[in-house]
């Protein structure tokens, strides 16, 4: 067997692997639950529950997002719920912009809380401290709300998104409903990496298993988490996971382990999110938690890197090798792999409304994603440069 035949065999195997990923992705997306309107007979129950709901938005240096996020929440519903913005010690104009919006809108539903500094001698990472302060402020009210919706500042809500999530929470009897947002991409770095990350997430997580109370698998989408307050308090809330970087998954695991009911679904156009506004933010954001998602397992990290590089890069490398060797078999196998990559992007376009933009740079995206995995493993293990928005995470 000559070199062209060996190359063709490797590329055929790669194409088969891509086809399996596409099949798994298609099955996962087809079976994924979606955020739906409440049933007509739920209208009165949902309406009453909305009056007992508080939306909590933690914000740290979110000048680019704070006005858009708060405005989308207030515009998405006319219900008399509470909306709390908690500034977590921002050093940019987040607080001033929130104050200006409150003065402009004069909406009594909007409340602003300037958070206290993080306690000395305690480890609080991410948004946990801000969320815990908001919950404490709500608990101090004479009649605290029964439902708590935690939203990231980069989330934008469409009409009746909160009603739909609350309807699902009530209908399922769950303690937590978490909604996966539709990702929005802007800069080149996002177009290179986010479709790959979305495909990994959708193909790698069995949503049906997460929603099955008889199976232990637990997961949650951090940007949108709706709790019954009783369930939230029973598992310790954000204070109970103060030192946990991926607190969303930790809270979901606690909810499910306690038998309180966990449901996840996809939000479609009703819940949209641009996670990272530029390449630097994307790099810092994904490197902070990728290795944690692999449970700090170096073997899994290496396997993930090799898999991503192979699936994303080998078919395009095969085109070059096909020219170099003049082998039609190598060319055919390479094109089959590239076609499979196109099918994956078509599935993301169909189900997640993610356009095909820059799909032909999949190989570059694979290299960047592999570099993120490696950097995440190094940073998490060593603690060096392991940060989120400049705040160190190593103490966790």
C-alpha cells in the first residue's frame, strides 16, 4: 500500500467520523426541547406567577451590554415583575449607564443594586457574589418573590420569553428550567470558534438524559436559569457554590441530585446571546472553563484536541495532499469530509439560525479551538493567567 492509499484511508475514516458527528448533531437537535408558549389553560397560573418573579442580572464591566440587556427584559413583557441589576464592582461605565437608563425609563420594575466588595478571607468567583447579594436583598423584602430568573448581561430577550420559561417550569413541576440561547456571532474569531463549540455542545450532551429525572446527567445554560426560590434555597444557591467557576452546572447537579426537577431547552430567537464581543474576550472566556468541563482530565483534553484537529483540519489538508500526490482517491475522500463539515453547518443554520459565514475556514477554527483546549488545561492546572474579565480564578 502506497502513501496515496494510506492518506486516502485516513481521510475516509475522518469523513466517516464527521458523518457520525453530523448524525449525532442532527439527532440531538431534532430531539431537543424548545421554549414554547404556555398552554391557554396556564394563562392565569403564569400571570399570577409573573407577579412573584424577580429577574437578576449580575454585571461586571458590562458597559457594552447593560442597556441592551435591561431594555430587552423590560420590553419583553408588561408583567409586574422585578428586574434587578447588580453591579459587581465594575470599573467601567456599567453603573452610570444603568442609572441613566433607570432615569430615562422611569420603570418601577427596574431596581439597581451597587454590590459590596467581595468578603476578605472568602473565595467568590465569577458572578456568584453578585447573585448572592441580589437574593439576600430580595429575601429581606416583606414578601419575597417565589421565582428567581438569573440572566447574563449579554442576553437579549424576545417577546414573552419569560412567560414561556415560567410556563415550562410550572407545567413540569421543576425546580430549575435553563434555556440555551441562540448564539450571535460578530467578529471573525467568533465565526471561527462558536459554530464548533455549538456543535460540540449539542452533539456531546444528551438533552433527553438531562431532562429525565431517572438519569443522573445534569447540565444547565448559565445565561438563563429560572429557579423556584424554594429549590434554589434548598441547594444552597450561589452561596453554596461560591468558589465554583462553572456554577451553572454545579447548581444543576445539586437540583437534580436533590430530586427537585431539572429541565433544559433551547430558546430559539426568543433568547439570544452574543457571548464574546471580540477575540480576546472569547479566548479568556473559553479557556477559563473548558478544562473544568473535562473534569481536569489531561487525557480527555488531549483526545479532544486531536479529535477537533482531525475533524476540522484533515479534510482541508487532504486537498493539498491530493494536489501533491495527484491521487483522485485522496481528493474524493477529502471532499467527502468537507461535505460532512458543510452538513454540520447546515444543521446549525437550520436549527440554531447560525449562518454559514466563514464555514470554509473550519480548519482554522479547529486549530484555534484546539489551542483554547490546551491553554485552558495549562491555565487551570497552573493557575497562571486563569482569569475572567481580569479577575483571578486560581483561588477556586
